[in-house]
C-alpha cells in the first residue's frame, strides 16, 4: 500500500534567481509493472536539494521509467514520490491517495524539468520560440518578459546568437542545449536528464556535458541517467546503480566510480568502460 507523505528536509543552498528554491526529491517504495514485467521494484531514494545524482545501469533496468515517474509521465503502482514534501500526481486524503486531475498534474509538473535523449523541440518554432512557449502557456508569463528570460537562458547555454534559428538549422548539440534552456524556462526545482548525450555525434557530446556541468553549480537538483562514466565521476555527488528495477548500490562517486568497492557496480563498469 501507500505510505503517507512526508515533510521536506530543506537545507538551503545558494542559487541564482533563475531557479526555484528547494528541490528535495523523495522516492519511497515505488513499484511499477507493465503487464507481468516488474519494471520498478520497491525503489526508495532521497535526493537532497541541489544535489547531482547520476543513475547508471544496463539498458532495460528501469532508469527511464523511474525518471518518468518523477514527472508523473508514468503512474506508479505502489509507493509515492514527493518534491519538497509535495506529492507528485496525487493528493492525500487521510490514508488514501487520489490521483490529481490532468490540469493539476500539469501545474505540479512545472517543478520538474525534463530533457530527453532526442531533444523533442518543436520543429516549426525557432529556438527562442521553443523556450518561451511553456512559460507563456503554462505560467502565463507576458511575452516581453518571457523573451527577456529566454535570451538570458540561451546565453547561458552558449546560444545567444542562435535565438532565431529553427531546430533543423542547428546541430544536435545545439538542439539539446536549446532543449535544456527550454526546460529551465519554467524555473524547475529539479531537472531530469535521460541520456542527454547518447543521440549525439561524439564531437558534440562535450558541449552539452559542459552546459550540464555549469548547471550542477547553480544549485538546481539534477538527476542524470548517463553512460558517460567520466562525466558522472566529475559532476555527480551521488551515484545510483539500477538493475532489474531495483536500486542495488548507491554512494558517492569515488566509491562507486573511481575505486568501486561495490561488487555489482564493479561488474557493471567492467562491461561499459
Ligand atoms: P532503461 O531506461 O533503464 O533502459 P526503461 O525504464 O526504459 O529502462 O525500461 C525498463 C523495462 O520496461 C524494459 O524492459 C522496457 O522494455 C519496459 N518498458 C518500458 N516502457 C514500457 C511500456 N510503456 N510498456 C511496456 N513495457 C515497457
Ligand atoms: Mg532509458
């Protein structure tokens, strides 16, 4: 059954005005099946505000499903997820949880930005139009203000000069950086990256990792599913290994990735490195 919601533990961290405060992610006893296949099996994790977590694990281990559950793009069968103590996708009524209506889910979802492997930009909109779309439609930000903030965000990802370019006129790395600016435009408390560089040509990976590295310093809570072990070692302060829907090992990067003392992690690294 479902546990009750919990209070947030919020150690304040310095952050720029572009970001919302807070960002503790609490995942508690989450399970999810697709038919007979148990894709998430009693996953519990608490991620501190401002922390950077790398999720690693073989293909099919449930990493994407877990990220999607944090955004309530995937409904879980058991357990709950809360951001700063606010349940994702549900409201609590005594001991029962009721799923929120779609429009309330959308409202709550602005706390959680997501960057996908395949960018998913609107092809018929320019870079800056892609960035202002959600703030204007979801948050009702006036166009002039949305444009000013979008320019600042595009500058932040190194694309000030490409504001008026269409996605097809941009490289994969540039498109992914626009996608990051777009995710930031709603001032999320947490930002989820699902293999953000795995669709990129090798020479374009670095520019995207560089932008994520900069964000890691900004104090937004980041969760990054990645096969870039060197990057995870450098940027993450927590590493989580998933296998068959379970979190099987977790710890700081030096214990997980530099001199791994966890046997399953060692096995996994021997395969991917
Ligand atoms: P990962 O991101 O670690 O590769 P996923 O979370 O994408 O893993 O998938 C975990 C398992 O769940 C895989 O076996 C996958 O085929 C299955 N799966 C994911 N989404 C669905 C879905 N919508 N319907 C059925 N099976 C799914
Ligand atoms: Mg995946």
